[in-house]
């Protein structure tokens, strides 16, 4: 993967003219309420905090930025993902924030609730260049505080060879999904489907939320102001979801996401709802030839009335209000929003671009499985953008476990989760 070219223009937002990329074409506001960054190259030192494995590869992107901004330095501090929110909130309280972070979707509501982050400057990037559902993940009350950096949608990934041998088609809707599972189970696959269940937590809840949306529901209202966990549509969705466990098509005891590679390889599992990284894991374990010969992917099955929904996530860039060098930090964000840079990052990490035009590159466009991921992005369901999500999601996940293990009906479990969620609120 070649490095980004023509990055010199990235430092002057008033001169932006590129079309079809993450850069604003007319200086119009992306949604932020703050003024744009200055003209000219970035200067000074950018203090960047990076979480997770991405931090190991991120310096690979620094050289090209520094080449066009020779008076800037980037000092990156890697932080374990599990400690990131704690360290960042402590830094906010102490007034010792970095200039720039990228924040995972799961951490974002809690951090943005601190009101310690700056709106995306007017004209920094072109909002329309991004997937709409992904752009919304960086918004709070219609103001953008984050610029999407990488993204994914979870799709249905399955053993196409086993399905073909069994004579069953790929599942396009809930009825098909049940038939797919029943047919594969009849051939000897112990638990044909794998869901997020180890442990039952906010990831389980987020996955269930896609089933709820496929049934016309959803666990929070459209403006993220009230929980709607026990709506009739959601109860129906949980009845279907839990019936797949009751019929022996899904095990409540796993496998975990990582372990699903071995289960799929050995034919002990036939289909999972997972992100595009799963293909990379399978490729690492079995090779590209095995992957191509055995696996396929498609948009998650639609609900009874044909509604689609897929769980989406990723990471956003964000700049604290009290950053010492916000101007240079935003210029790096602008650089990172270039399609060429996002493609370089895809080559390094396998993280998918948030800028739509980058998906036309052959590295992505020629991959049929990624076509399905892109299609699923159009039906993306982000996690609820409220600071209490992790707490409520864990409660909902635990209530879902009660249902699939026979300890409660869907109505009872969702009523309990709703009551607890209402007592917690949405954190605003």
C-alpha cells in the first residue's frame, strides 16, 4: 500500500478543493460550532494518546504528515484500552489533557459526556464524504465532536461450503436464518450459530439491538433521550432471538469471538455475526485459499417486514477543549481523513475507511465480503450515544442471559431491564 500523496494541501483548509474525499469542498461547516483551524503548516508538538493495538501501528502514518509539516512533532502515548477512559477522565479533571485522542465507539459516550471536547471546526472535513451512520457516531445533540477514523459493520459470516453441501441457501431473513440453522444442525453441526454471549454484557445487548431494529424497534428512542427497552417490538425480537437458543441452534456458553475461528474451521459452527476482522483471523489461521474456499459473508438477515440492521462501530478522532495545540491536532485529523491515508491505515491494520470514496479502491472493492460490509453500513445501528450505555447495556445483557437460560420470559426480562435503565437514566 503506497503512502498518501499530495498531503501538502492538507494543512490549509481554506484552500480545499478536492471532491469526493474527507475534505470540505467549500469551507462549509461539518456541524461544529467552532471556528476553523489556521492556514499554514502545523507547528509545535502534538500530544496524542492512543488506545489498543492501533497504537502500535499508528506511528507509521506520522512521517508523511511531518514531511509536509516539518515544524511539528508528534509525541504518542500508548494506553491499554481497558484503562483509557479512566486515564482520560482523570486528565480532564486534572487539566492535563493531550491534544488529540482517538476514541473507540464503546468509550465515546462516557468521554463526550464530560463536555470536555471541542466541536469539529467548521470546514475541517466534508461530512457528506463519510458514511452517514458512521458520521453520526461522533455527534452529540447534532454537534460533531468526533471525526470518524475507522469503522466496521458486523455481518453474517458463514461456512458457504457446508451450506452448499447441505443444500440450504444463505439466510436473507429471520425465517431463512432458522432454516439455515435447522438444516446445518441436521447435518451434525452442534450449534450452527454463534452470538456474543461470553459474557452476556453490553456487547450482547448491542447485538440484540440490531435484532430489535430489524423488527422495527430499538432500545433507545431516536434522540437518545429515553430507554425503550420493553417495547412490543423488542419483546418480539427477544422472543425470536431466544428461540434460537431454545431450539439448540446457539449455545449460551460460547464460543467467544476469538474462539469462533477454531469452531468455524472445524465445522462446529456454521455462521456468526461478526466484524470484518474475523476474516483476517481466519486467514492468519488457515490461509487465504482456505478462506476463499470455505467462507462467505452477507448483510445480516432482515426482520419479518424486511427491515435491515447491522451493528456498527469503530473509532473517532477528538480534540479536548483544553488542548494546548488544538490547531495542529485538527490538522492531523484532516490529514487522517484523506482517502489515501485511510487506505494506508487499512493496509496496516485492516481497519476500514470511514470516507466512502476510499472503498472504491481495488484493495477493498475487489473483496466480495467487504462489499457486504459496505452494504451493511447503510443499515448501521450504533451503540446508544449516552454516557450510561455501558451500565445499561450490561444490565440488558444479563437480562437476556436470564431468558436464554430459561429464568425469565422476554417480557419479564425486558421489563426488568427497562425499570433499571429508567432509574439510571441516559446521563444527561
